[in-house]
C-alpha cells in the first residue's frame, strides 16, 4: 500500500490501527505526508515521509509494540525526552503518544503483535522485553544504518510488487521470522542512563496546553516553573527546535481551526473565536493562520 501525498487530516485514514492527530508546525510549507506500508499477520511495516515539522498525539495500535526510527536533520522529542542520535523509539499500547519533530523527516515504523514480539525478543536476547526495557535503550547500530534502510526498502518493494501483481507466493511465518531476526540484528541494547524525561519541558508544555484560552505570559510560566526565561527558551529550542512563544502560538492556531471547522458558519464570527484564544490583533492572526493552513479563517469556517 502506498498513499498519494496527503495533508495531516487525511493521512490518518491510511494508518490502520492508529488513533492519532497530526498537526503541522511550519508556517512556511504546507505539511504533506506520504505513507508506504504492508501487513503480515503479526507485523505492520511502514515508511512515512513528512516534508515539514509536525506534532503527533494519540495512541498506537492496540496489543502491539511499535519500534520506529526517525531519519531527520532536526530534533526528535518523545514524551519530553529528546532522542539521542540513533535512538529507536519504542512505544506500547499503554502510553499516550506525544511526538515532536522539528524538521522534515522519514519515520520507519514496525508495529508488532505484543505476544509475538515478547516471544521473539526473549528468544533472541534471552531476557524478557519488559525487564530489558526498564534498564536499557534500543539504538540503531550506527555502522548499520544504510543496511537497515536497505532492509526496509527491500521489504516494502517486495510487498508493493505483491500488491501490484498478486503473483508472489507468501509464506508469512517465514517472512515474519526473517523480518524480526533482521530487525534485532541491527539493534544495540544500550545503557539507559541518559534516557530521562525533561521535567521542566513536561511541566511547561502542560501549562501551555492548559492555557490556550487565556492570555498566558511566558514570564509568568517561567516564574511558576522556578526557572529563568532564558532557561525556558533554551529548554524549548534544545528539545523541540522552537521557542515557547512559537509553540504556544501554533497550539492556539490549531485550536482555532478545530473550533472553526466544527462551528455553524451562520452564527459564528471568526473574530470571536480568535479573541477566545488570545489573538488580539486580528489582521496579524489572519496572516499567521493562512501561512500555517494555506487558507483564511473565513474559508475554514465556510467549509
């Protein structure tokens, strides 16, 4: 399965089993997403390309362990933890997904049935995944990145060819064993001492997400957190690739868009919704909105 280039709202329909929202974080380029992938009985395999920065929040497929590798020149931050170079993101159904990537990116994703993954992990490493994951970080062997990418592309090509011709005979049990063993061969299980959530970032983001409909000052945010404004600025730039002011404005613009799309165009004024989310300069608001979404607030309301 390969999708056309989609916007964030339409791309979700192509991601089977995922319940997530994708939000653009760029005012300079419309976010477009291209998805390629396939399924076997126990594995969902995918490659997703994003042409601009984005935020994803939601949950991954049920009863699965998801391993992703993000190939990007930007910052990758998951649940307020900045991933180190080569670090593989591991997600389970028990946690809320909260991923920010500050640049164009290709995400390679392998979602594996939880029971099948646990059995395969124990057979390969000789230790239960739950025990290993509490103490370790999974890294892609830096010497094997190109081989890893070839491994992914070869399987995607194989299944795209199968979908196009239906002439291949598929032995799923053999294919899954090959995929799992190849995947584990590229992984280094490393000390997780560096894997710490940034508590200041987490608390700051919670405050910003909870303050979209009133005029929160970032000076007050810094004071509430017990840090300087400079520290708050550095924390966001280092971990998310943007300033807290830009992050807050993007959140508010997305919230305005959600309300406008759900509103009655005959009884709703764009200005009222904008003012609700602390956009007091309406001309500037309309300009920033169009930069982000490629249409005016009025056009969104009338759809």
